């Protein structure tokens, strides 16, 4: 397939002379560093971090089976979404991005901050991207198409064939947000990277790896795309402490697996309990670490839980998920607390 990121770059990005930081020029670590106006006295943090996060990428590359030069790290996926928009979308009504709704609202927010037009398409009744409709809505100025799989907040997964179809026919970038992929039984689109030069995959350490507080998002794409994004990102966007802690947590795969498997067991237990309650009109099986339920009493249930100091997320988005509440899978104790409260509520209204 003929695709080059160069054909869709904003002109100012295509001609950008990137900021060159002192640490780009010399990459050893055994020299006397008088190049970056750092304070020479060791506070633990007096040196600038590695702008390319090489150690961390080496580890992520091994875990994800993606080349180190096909990885960009961001201050959360949210930073990467912003970098993508700023790199390829000319603002003020020229280019556009396509999103599917209901969905993760950060794509829309980030586009709006950048004054980029958003074209939203409703998911199908079975919560899949409406591909038929897509070809009517997308045009030659559609630079980015965001696909979230497993989907937040519904928890459904998009088949890889649909992603391949979009990649093969679209002239822009297809951005597949796999924030919840580690909780799912579906294969990652990472295996398609060699086949589709316009495919961009987002993953994060925030969810399955338990590092939301660190802020580390990952982007996997062709070397050509990653090289552009590297030019646009802030030079020192990941702090040295973040790099260090992430690396040590990524090395503890056993603890990661244990936590993840417990969440998966609890997800199925929670699902079974929620399905028994008549207050919910719908309870959706999920490939993520959350479950979407729907109720005709969603406001009352939400308030009742908050009054009992349990906070869930209201996702009351008609028509597709009217009355929706998204519940994150907690620890067994947290889930017990939630289930007990909901059983009490359910009996009181029956
Ligand atoms: C949680 C989440 C992310 C992760 O965002 P970070 O900025 O990496 O914490 C990305 N996409 C979706 C759909 C999410 O739900």
C-alpha cells in the first residue's frame, strides 16, 4: 500500500527544524557534563532525563514485540493524542478527525483544543464502528480516525478485519486505542503494523500495569511516523523518575500477571452478580477492567452509591447507552462492598 506520512503532515511540521537538546548530541554516560546548564551537585534529580527513554523502550520492545524505533512514549496516551493531532491536522476547518460515539471523549476534546473539526459517527446497535457510514463521512481531509478497542465504556472489541479494512482504504492515519487490550482475549493490532503504514496503536501503562499516577502512554507505529512524532514531542517529556519507576515495575511480570488475573476473575464474578439484579435493564460483558450497566434509575443509583462513599462513573448517553453507569472492577473487598450495597438497593425497589 502506498502511504507516506509526509503526504499528510501539516506544512509547519514538515518543515520543522526540531529543537536539538544537549543530550541528543552525546549519548554516553561517563563524561563530564557541562553542556546542559544543569546543577552539578547531586540532588538525585539534577540531570535531565534521557529524551529518548532508551532503557525503558528496550524493555517495552521486549514485552510488546515491537521495534524500539517504532515506539513513542508520552505523558499518558492523552499527550500522544495531542501530538498526533498537532502533527497532521491543519486547524480552522481545513482537516478533520473522525470519532465514534459514544466513546472516549479525549479525542474530541484534544481536537477541539487544537481547533480541529470532529466528525462523530454513532456506533452501530451492536456497538461496532459503522464502517458503511464511515465512507460517507470521511473525506480526503480526514487525517485521523480513532477506534477504541476494547471499547470504553462498553467493553466490546472490534474485529481485526474491520481495522484492516479501514487501514487499507483510508488515506489518513487509523489510530487504534488499545488502552484495555491486556484485559481482553482479542489479539492486538500490533501484528498488523508491518502490513499497514498508516496504522497507529495506542496503549498505556495506566490500566493493566497499574501506573496511572506515573503518566506513561505508548504509541506504536512505523519508523517514519515515530520519527515525526519525536520531532513534535517536548524533548524531556518523560521525567527520569517516571522512567526509573516504570522500568522497575515492568520488570516484575509475576506481580503484574497476578494483579491482572485477579481483576479478570473479579470481573466475571461482578458480571454474574450484576446480571442477577432487576434494577439493571442491561449488563454488558466486557473485555476491559470495567462493566457497563444500564438502569432506568441511573441517577438514583449513582447518588445512593455516592452517599455510601462508592463512586462509579455515570455514562448516561442516549440513545445507545441511555441510563449507563460504568463500574470499574476493584479488589475483591471493594467489589463485595459494591455488590452488598446494590443488593440492598435492588431489594428496596423490588
Ligand atoms: C484510560 C484510557 C486511556 C489512557 O490514558 P492515559 O493518558 O494513558 O492514562 C486511553 N484511552 C482510553 C480509551 C482510556 O480509557
